[in-house]
């Protein structure tokens, strides 16, 4: 069995910077991260071992004077509320998430009704719309009728949504409301675009693909879907221990990719495990 790595995979600069900011903080012993800094269990364990606490959400009570906003960002209102409580707020917001915030605010300032394509329950999306009185989040085509009556529609997306899905949704909005002025700002981040495209290329050449990433990571789930859309069997794992040899019975070529919050060492561990499975007769069976 051959093991093939994707051309682009793994941790992006926004996640690396957020982790480095937390671990390098001089206030580690007095720091609480408000939510999952990144959606990866291995990273969260590293933070815990470093003495950094984690609260369930932005609204959870904390017992430390310092708090950190996760890489997914937060609304200005939420940050102001934290500061009003006397907390020292440190922001680990990814610059590309911050760009999505600015893009949405500009659309609103220009008179467009704000629309976000993404998961309404995702922390990044909650941050994007947290300063708005009226808005819509589009998760699927069935949500588009909610925009009826809006003459000017401004659209951004959650940074980890697949670009092809986002473009399809924007096109559907335009078709549904041909009389409306629809302005779209592409806020899908470049690392997501690169990893999605690489995953599709990988899946087109492999019978199966292993995708490494946290269970709650949206961009990892999207990589799984991208691989499946190309006809490959896709399996999401958080670590090498999650691999199942029976997944690869009869497989001659297996691909390996990873989400943008997955540490290099975890990917390397899974890679070594796949190479070990490749040497077993069961994995090589026709």
C-alpha cells in the first residue's frame, strides 16, 4: 500500500500564532482562554499542561485576571463587556477572521443587509454577527428565502467554508432575488482554499483518505466532505490511535491530509502509523 501526503495540509499561521501567543504569555498562570483556543484536543492538552485554564465560552465565569479571545474571534460588544468586568483581554484572533469582521462591517456601513454563509452555532459566526441588530446566517439553500424583501444584500462567509459551496450559495441568492443588489466579499481564508483544493486532488488519486483533525473542527469536516465528493472513502481521526486497519483492507493507495488546527507532530504520528499498516499483508491484500 502506498501512502501519499496532500500537497497542502495541517496547521495554518493563524493557529500557530494563537498557540504561540498563549504559551508565550507571561501571564500563563493567571490566564483563561474563553472557549477552545483552536479545535484540537492535543493543543488543548498542551495549554492545560502549561497552566493555562479554559472556560466553556465567552460568557463563562472566570477566576483569573487575564482572559484570551480564541483564534475564532469575538464581537466588539463581547470584548467590551469583558473589559468592563475589569479583565485584561488578550486577543488571539486570526488576522483572516479579523478581515472577515472588517468586510462585514464595511458592507453594513454602506447600507447592505448583512448575511453570513456558515454554521450559525459556530463560535466564529457568533462573533461575526455579535455586533449586529439584524442579520441572516445561511447554512443551506433552504435558508435563502429568509432574505426576501431586502433590496441590498451584503454577503461574507465563515472563513473555513468551502469556496465552491459559498459561490454556489451567492449565485442562488442572486437567482432568488434578481431585483436585489447583492454584494459578495470573499472571506474564505487562503489556507482553507489551499487545503481544500489539495484534498480534492489527493482524493482523486486515492481509494481512501485519512483526515487528521479535531472532532469539532469545521475545516477538518469540510476536508472529509471534499474527499468524499471526489469518490474516495474518507476517515477522520484525531490521532494515530483512532486508525482502524480494516478501513484499509484491499486499499492500494491511501492519502493523508489534515485540518488547519492539527499540530505537525500529530500528523507525523498518523503518517508513521499508516506506513506501519502499509507493511502489513492485510493492508496489501487485493
